[in-house]
């Protein structure tokens, strides 16, 4: 199965288990708003007596007329806002993990291809050197060296193939594919040729979902404190009743009374102080998170710059020189003007340069993914 970078990110948005958990929590938070707005049930009663009314009936209705219900719903809505921001955080984290996993699979596949190319060259060289040794035109020690180099390169290629399967399983976790799927990348990691200046990116950190989450949590704490203060307001009960079949009364007696809860023993001061403390903690976390993402952004941006410079040097200068060196050494060896060891060293250096160039490209892409993660923009 081919996995283009954008398609992998889109699949993660749909199938990431972490994002699915956060979306489920959103549904719980939405239900909590309805729970907070639940109106207390009325109390219905009936009674009978032997000396007065044969039937007494009535109902007591709670009256939430001082804003307690509205404040409770506002607090629940604020908590739901925090939960929605946490879902965005989960998506930003999942996107970052998917991009990093895609880059790792790309790196593993490109490294495997480079090692397979190197192995193909060594196999041809091994056959040629062995043929020379068999006809006596070359030393036997060269045949042994070439064969040993072939075995070494083939072993490295086998290890690189196993690493591809490991990287594919890591990417499948985020794209919703089975972990044993034969997943391969399609295309190259996407990175900007001219990223915005670091100073510009630093000004965007205040809008990061990581920072916004703590801001929302502080706001939710303020709303919960307001809810607790609202619970200090009196709760009123309206009692409506009737007494029927009373021989001492000319007709059915209708009655009404109003009861008011007097908040003498429970001022909810501890609850209010707790929410104020939670707000202070959230604001402290906001400052800590802003410091953390600022550090991560600067570090990732510098890594991106360094990897970009290294990739350019390797691909534009070192790699062409290494390829030219191998061709020159091959010609010299074919003409008998160079030793086998020199040719093997040149081929080994070319393989190292190719792998280094792949690593530089992967490091550059991973660093840019880190920059996007620090910015925290959904």
C-alpha cells in the first residue's frame, strides 16, 4: 500500500486512536451542559387525617430564579470549550507523530535502496575479482576481500529491510492500517524552500493550541467559581396544596407557601477558593507551556536550518564527487592501476555519502514537523 504524505496525515485525522478518544470526551462534555441545566424535580405529596381533611395533596416546586442554573450551564460550557481545545491538541500531536513516522519510513526505504544499489555493485565486483583469481590474473586475497565486502553489504541491506517493516508498523498506528500491512511511502516529505523568519513564528506561539488549552482551563475555573458563588444564593421552594373533605370547612381549602433556603452554614468559600487556585495553576501552566513551546520552536528551527545546509552540501558537492571517485577508481582498477582496497574504500565512501544525504533530508523534514508541532496550529 502506498502512503503519500498528505494522504497519511488525512488518514490520521480520521483514524488516529488518540483523536478518537478526545472526540468521545467532547460528547461527554456536551452532555455535561445538559446535566448542568437539569431542573430539579417537583415533590408531590398526599396525606389523610381522621380529625381534619380526609384528603390533603400538594406539590413543592423548586424555583431557581437567582441564576444558579444559568451559571452552572456556563461553567459546563467553559469545560466543554477546554475539551474541544484538547481535541485540537490531540490532532496536532497525532499529525506531528504521523509526519515523523512518514519521514522515518521514507528514510528507511531510501536507505534500503541505497544499500541495495551498493550491494549490486559489490556483487558485480565480487564476480569480476573471483573470475580474475580463477584464471590467475589476480591475487586470491582480492577475491576473499571482495567476497567479504559482499557479505557485509548484503547483511546491512537485510537489516535495513527489517527497519523498513518497523517504520511501516509505526506509521500504520496513525493511519488506521493493520500493523503488519505492507506500507510504503509515495513521494518525498514536504518542506518549505523559504520558511518564515524565526521572529515571525515566535509571535504566533500565543495562538498555539497548547497555550490556548491552559487559557481555556483558566477561564473554566473562573466560570466554576462563579457557579459556586451562585450556589450561595437562596433556593426557593413553592408549595401548592389543597385540603378536601374537611367537615369543619365549608369548601376545599387551597393553600400556598414559599420556602427560602437560608445559606447560614454553607457559604461555599472553600469551593470558591479551590477554583481560584485552579485558575492560578492554569495561568502558571500557560506561562510554562509558552516557555516550553518557545524553546522547542527555536531548537527545531535551528535544526531545520542546519539540516538544510548539510543536505545542500551533500547533494550538490560531496555526492557528485564521491560518484566521480568511484568511476575513476573503477577505471583505474580495470586497467590494473589501482588496488582493490582503494576501489572498495571509494564504494564504501559513496554509500556513506548517500546514506548521509538521505539522513540530512529526513532530519530536515522531521525538524520542520517539530516546528509545526511547536506552533500548535490545527
